[in-house]
C-alpha cells in the first residue's frame, strides 16, 4: 500500500512564488539525507518548504539561517550575528517562538535566556501544532508534522538499536508495574524525572492528536494537557501561546494516572542523552507519530521499552484484555497456553529487521487496523468466537469459579452492556461451540452468565462501570442525541457515558427498551430485568426522554438549536412483514411484530377465536405462545411453517415448550390465501404443501404442490 498522504500539497503553494530564504532554511533543518546533502533540491512542493512557509516570514527565515540547528545563542550573540537592532530582534524572536519556529531555555552557567533553532521533530513541526491559532489559520501545519515524523525515518529505522539511539521517543513503563524490580534503573521511572524537574511542570496540548484532527484521522481524545513539559520547556509552552499551563506535581501525577486508565503509553524525549528530557508524553497509539514510526515500519526498537511483559500462565484467565489494550498489537489470543502434556504451544513470531533485508514491502500502512486483529489465524476459544458479542467467556467463567462475581460482571460489560437481558434470552451459541461438549456435555455458560448478571437486578449489588474519560479536563460537554431507546440506542448511550459523555435518548414509546420491552414476551424476559439494565444506564448519567418521536414531536433542526452536535440513529427495524398473499391485510390479520407490541403494551389484550401462526422461527413461537395466553381456555393455536420439523429455525427447546402448552406445529405448509367473510374479516386461510424451501444453491426459493391444499 502506498503512502496515503504522500501526494499532499497545500492549495496556497500553487500561487506562491518560491521564497529563497525558506528553501535555504528547509535544507538546513531537514533530516532527509538526499535533501540535506543537496542530492535532491528542495522545492515549494516539499513539506519542509510549505510547513516553514506557513510559520515564517522571510525576515524570520533569514534570522534562523544565522542560528544553526540546535546551537543555543543569547540575544546579544544574535544581535552580533544579524546586525539587527536589539529591541526589534527580540520582538521578532519572540514571534518566532510563538509561531513555533524556535524555542528557548536558560541552560547556561549565567542562566541567561538563549534561543534555539530546533530540528523539525521533535521541534518546530510539533510546536506549530501546539499553537491553536496557527493551526486554525494554517491547517497544513498538521500535515507538516506528520510528514516530518515519517519521511526522514523511512530509511534509518531498520538500523536503530535497542534504546532508540537518540532518535524519537523512549517508552517508559507504568511505574507501579516495575516497583518490585531490583534491577530497574532510575531513568525508567517517571518519579525520577518528576524529581529532577521538581516544581517546573506545565501541561500542554498533544501535537499528534491535534495534527491528526487536521486531516480527519483523529481519535476520540480531548487533545488538551496530555503532554507534560518539564524544566525550561514548561516556561516555553506557557509563554508562547502553546496552550500550556503550569501544574503541580499532584496534577502531573493525576494526568499520568488518567493516561494509564485509558491505556495510553508514557514516552519521554530521547534526543538529549540520558540526563535530560523536556517532556513526558501520554500517547494514544491510534494517533501518536512516535509510536507510529515503529508500528508502520515494523521496527520495534524505535519505541520499545526496556521491559518486556510476560504472561504468567497460572494467573491468566484468558479474558483477552491485554490483547485489546496492547498498543503494539504484540499480544494475540491463541487456542491454548500449553498442551495437556505441559509443553508450550508455539505461535508465529514477528520477523525483525536484523533477520532479513528490510524495505517498503515489510512496512504496514494499515498498522492501526492490523494491531486490532485479536487472534492468530488458527483462531481462539470457540466459545468466544461463536458469541456474537465476542465476550471473554473463559475469563468470566474462571472469575466466577474463583468467586470474583463483580470482576466477572465487569468483564462481561466490556463487550455487552445488557448482560442480564442476554442471560435470559441468549440462544447459547457459545454452548453449541463448547469443546467440552465433544467429551460429555457443554458447560452451562449461559446459566453462569445469568447468575453473574443477576447482581444487576439489585441496587445494592449492581455493577456501575467506572468512567474512563480520555480528557484531562473532566467530562465532555458536547450534547449527543440518540434517537431510539432499544438495545442499540441503550448500548450507544452506555459506551458514550463510560467515555465521559452525557447523551440523551429520545424514545417514541412510553417505555425505553425497544424490542426488549415491546417485542419479547414477558414469560421469556421479565420487564423488571430490562428496567434494571436501563436504571444502570441512567445512573451512569444518561437522560432518557420517552414519548418523544423525533421528526414528529421535535425535528433534528430543533435539536441542533438546543445544542446537540451529534446524532445516533437507533430506530431499529420495527416494521413487520406480511406474506404477500390475497387478503393478508384484512381485519384479523397481523404481523408478528405488531401483535407482540400490542400484547406487551396492553396487559389485558384479548384474542377471540382460534389463531393460525405462519412461520417456524422463535418469533413465531413467541406469537403462538402469547396468543394462547391472550385467548380463552378453548382457543386453539396452530403453527404452519415451510420447513420440516427437523429444519425449523426455532430451537428444539422452544418448539417443545410451545407444544407443551397445547400449540400444534404443522411443518411443510405455506400460505396461499386468506379467506374473508362479507364484512372483510378473516374467516380462514388456505395453505399449500411446501415440497422444498431452498434451491440447489442454498438460496431461499420455496416450491409448492399447488394441488395439495389445506383450508383452516
């Protein structure tokens, strides 16, 4: 796959006369070898040029050319070099610092302010993104940072040794994870750097997050305050319109803690040796350019930590959370950790640059998606694979066995926000796939889940997920409207609330729950179970407005006027289907969906006369059983379906329960015509014998014997 951003050039460049000072400055700063050595000329179409062009006047460029790259100079030295009047020069240098072209510090014996022309990354390409005004006026600066964090490194990354060789950033671990390591060295501890720069911290915006937003490849994080500038850099980001603010050590620790809760990676700058850094970054692998360097080029030394995590097989419950959180995609789910004879299972290993010739064919442009592939090609546990929600079945089973019921419920809710509901109505695909079933019988997975989820039915034992908000500034204020309060709308609200939003659900019916309330009979799913799940979502901060139909009672434009900025449409598929035969809309005919809704909405719903149900699935069974309950003792309910008894879509358990209630199942029949009386009301139905349901290719294409009819 080609470089997706390789051909980008800002629109303004076409009409710009190439500026010689910018060309010279771009050549001086760039780390691209051909351009640096003059083997390839820099033109206005190169990112070094158009990035600096947005940030620099010609006067600024001429001044920067006198400075040299990363060679600090005091104001007096700059006056001598440039011959510019001191006051004016100081003003221009300050504006250059505001724009992000230069930085400054006081790192000399006299503690005198000195100005530095930095490299592009880390340096001016980042600083330009930290200046929000600059970024809004020149969004191409976002692409400039992206280009400069990639192009100079394409050729060198395979040669980088462990530790990074002073290139890019260095990953440091979560400190509590290595607190017991006797051989850990101080520079691998965040506390070491906080101690070193005690009292000199500033929270500043993340350049990577901001940059990605300029070309719509951002993430859901609030970019503000994730990067902690230390030492003189703290003053720089505060004083030069970089969105910086001074913080205490306690505030710094709080930011670091929030980052760890979100699964972000701590990185420190790596270009000044082992005794100096200027920032601690809290990086999201989905947007971080430093982490991208190793992931895209498949060169882990560019960002690897000094520590390697290992799976402790005796403690692993196969929950899969490490797989989902690992920023490098280094962990995957397999089928087993060990064999029954105790030997380890061997899985594929990542090929490294030291093992073969490394070129673009070894790169991974889709690393963000590929890192989310959770298992090897051989697959993982069949129960997890079979589950439509991919819940970590083995994980919650083991936690339940250990008596860790709250932990088990928390694990389930990572993938399923309505566990109590599913515990009642799940069709147990996990049990069908359970390997234990090949020996004797499957584990009663659904019963365990139902038992665990029963905690949610009581206010004192229910599990309310902790909110993990990807923002240093607290909860998000943006208003989000969810149209529809069924399973999809409730799930959306659950996960948004978990991320720190306060969405509002608009539900047209009098009760939220959608098909859970109006489509599933109470004998299968009690309404108090659904309400308990909804109460939890409300407790998470979700507002639910019932009896409001968007588009009728209120419009999208009116919601926008109220401040709603995003909409999630979760209206479901609530329209029932009729068979398309003569008179199927006559009085007395109803689709399954409509009948179930009427019965669920009206506790005293009565059915007079006998009932014929067309269909052989679980919904048809629900209609038949509801009809039996809503009729009199003498009401007869007959089901007719196309399939044979053995191939009916309904589960065997459901069919047996229906028959135990006196419902007659008639397989192998399809509807031909509804019979009506002189008033247009249903008086009967004509059915025809179905001789096959699918054609030779397995497509639904029922065939009938029109001569074999049945009138009911």
